[in-house]
């Protein structure tokens, strides 16, 4: 027993010696002066933000609330919709999740935990669910012309690890699908959970996806596999590539590039993380056969959304990647080379609350943050 305990205590120190694994608690606090004010209070578990014009955003709540908010006045208006999401009762991780307004086509895109339409043997609706992508048009304060673009298969009872972030580049839509707590399903490209998918904004399948080039056994929508619970995704202004953030288990939160046909390794590896009950995962934190993340953290910060900074309010942040944290109640500012092959500086920006999403408001040179703890919209300003 003494030998076992010794192994458990020594392994984290060995992992932290890896250049790609860091301890977020050791970062210096930013010297940048800023103020955080709260507005649009009374939100229940806000999850995502998107601008629909220069003054108004749309905010999702996990239990299905959808609001138009005037950023300048804080005025909040409820938006009607019929998105078939599962409910949220304070437990689990599912519900109405990401929202993304695409000015190129006028559609508002959603990800959510889709209710099963199947009946059980007792003729009750199944409680299974899946990550889904849909879109509709916001007309006054109602979502109209609603259409479902993709529902992940198969469905599961577990109410967790939906992933569920959207990035749009041109007419390509990238979305993250969590592995629903199923572990090695992430290594099965014949199933959606545990993957990054790419479809067209109208739901069509790109004919240059991996399935049609070199991965004949992959589902046609899948672009990369081997992810766990990716809850952040963004297009880099440096190289125009897609980057994602993902929760590890007990340690192993990480950021990586979404590369064509790649495999990030879950659950054969865990990027330095361990099972919640303490045992290790795999025989190495990384393996050469898998796409390596840009950076990994032990312990977990509870990584959520990411956003590249291109504003004017904080000139020293220009071009840097901001990383939101649930556990640490911090934003982390990450500076890298333009190719994003090496991180050379990270600092923490203390916010004091769990953060789900953040977007930049160019008109006022401020950041807007979905503050989950207080159920409000935070404005980060100089």
C-alpha cells in the first residue's frame, strides 16, 4: 500500500515536467488596469453570447431562456422559440447551449441537447439525448424558419459532455461534439460523440471532408476525432485556422488546433489528466501518433470558452488568446507566436466568477462575459 501511495504522489510531478503541461495557479496576475461591471442581471445559467447588430446581443440560458439584450442600456427582451432541448434543473450539463449569429446569411445558429423522440417499452418518451446543430431566423423577438442541421448519433442517457460550440469560417460550420462520458467512443469515427464536425452552413456535407479523401470509415460530417468535452472554439486571426479548448478529466484541460483528419487521443491518453478517483489514464500523457495540443494544464482550470483579442481597449493584449475558466474564476491571457506552435507567456486576470462565454464589443471597446455564478452579463472595460 505504501508503494501505491508513493506512485500516486510522484506521477503528477513527472507529468508537470513536460514542457506542454503547466500549472495555471503559478501564473502572474495581469498588470493591466480594468474594471468589471455587471449588467443585464437576472439571467439563469447563461451559456453563450452572440452579437446580432452593433448594440444588441442574443444570450442563451441552459434551461431554454433566449434573450435579446441591448448592451448599452441592459434592456432584456425574451425571444420565443421551439428548440427541442432537454430541460435543466440545476444538475447535469445539457440544455440550450451555444448561439452564433452569422451576418453572411442572416441565420442564427444553435447547439443544444436534443430530446429523444423514441418511445420506451412502456410507451414513455426516452430520456436519451444528443448534441444537435440547428438554425433559424430572428424576426422581431421570435425564431422562425427553424431547421435542424445535424443530430449526433447515437443517443445516450448521460446528461454530460455535450461539447457544443460553433465557429463559422466562410460557409463552413465547425462544431464540437463531446463524448457524453463514453470514453473510448472518441476513437470510433463511425459515431459522432467525441469529434469535431464540419458541415456547410446549410447542412450540406463538404466533399473534401476526411471521409472522401483518406478516412473511408469515418462519418461524412467528422473532421477530427479523439476529443473529450470541447467547450470553446475560435478562428485565429493569425493563421485563419480553427482552435478549440477542451476539458480534461482530473487535469488535462487543453487547447489545440482543429486539423484535418486528426486524432487527439482520448481516452487512450488524457494530456496529463487522471481518473476522478485517482488512477492514471493510459501509460503516457501524450503519444506521437496523436495530434498534440498546444498546451495542457494540471490541475484542471475548468476551461470553457476562448476568444482571440483584436480590440483597441487593451493594446498589450492585441492578438492574444483569452481563455475563460470555470474553476479558477480567472481569464487567462495567452501569448504565442503567429503560427501557434509555442506559447511563451500566460498571465491571469482575476474575475471572481465562473465564466461560460466571452465576446468583444468593438463599438465600446469592452469585453462581454457570461457570468454563470451571478447570472449576469459582465462588462470588462479599461
